[in-house]
């Protein structure tokens, strides 16, 4: 089994390689747990930075979902007999930094909202890829309860992505286009 070294900040590094798909699944759940925890911190900032009421509401709604996603991952890790822990995932930190840059740098409200939608879609697609892989691995391993937890979250992530896309197409991107004329 791949083990983590305690490096003093709670984010262990792997000291050897996982030996099977079950271990990879545990690592994937730990990385998804880290992603959800980081988004729990970032979504309130994104909601505050959004000026379009529907975008603000979407961020706040997704924050509630994200907290549930984290709870499902905790349950999934326990079902696998693993300790609930995070495996630091740099990718989400970069996506979140992009969102923070948008909030602090783009002064035009319509352009900032359009950019926040794009940043949120990056995060959703990143999560969708992770949940899809984990769900497939749980299915291969015959871990139906874990697969069902992951499927539920995957469905919600895909719905959020579609909602963001709808907002961009129907409202937000047209506002920024009009303000640019």
C-alpha cells in the first residue's frame, strides 16, 4: 500500500507507489476530498465577487452541494476502511488562484462575472474527470455502495456545469458583449 509521510502540514506525500486499483481509488478519493475542501473555502469568495444575482445564487447553492460532496467522500473512504484524509492536489489550487485573480483584477462587473463562470467551469470539469474515474474504478472493483456515492456526486457536478453553461449563454456573456459595444 502506498503510504504518506507526515510533512508537518497535514498534506502527506506518497513515499511509494500504489500497488492495485483499490489503492488508486483510495488516493483518488483523498484527492477529491482535498478538492472539495479547497472549494468550500473558495466558493464564498466567488459568490462575493459575482455581481449577477443568478451567478451569486449558483455559487451559494453549489457551496451547499460541495459540503455534501465532502461528506460523501468521507463515507466512501470509511467504506473502504481508509482514514479520512486529504491528498494535496495542486491542480485545484491553480484553478482557484485564477478565480482569485479574476476577482481582484477585472473591474468591469459583466466581464468579471463572465470570467468567474469560465473559472467555475474549469473547476467543474476538473471535478467531473476525477469523479468519473473514481466511479469507474469502484465499479470495476464491485464496490457498489462507493460507486453509488460517486455517481450521485458526479451527476450533481454535471448538472452544475450545465447550469453554469446556461447562465453564460443566456445572461452573462451577452451582458459583457453588450457592455463592450
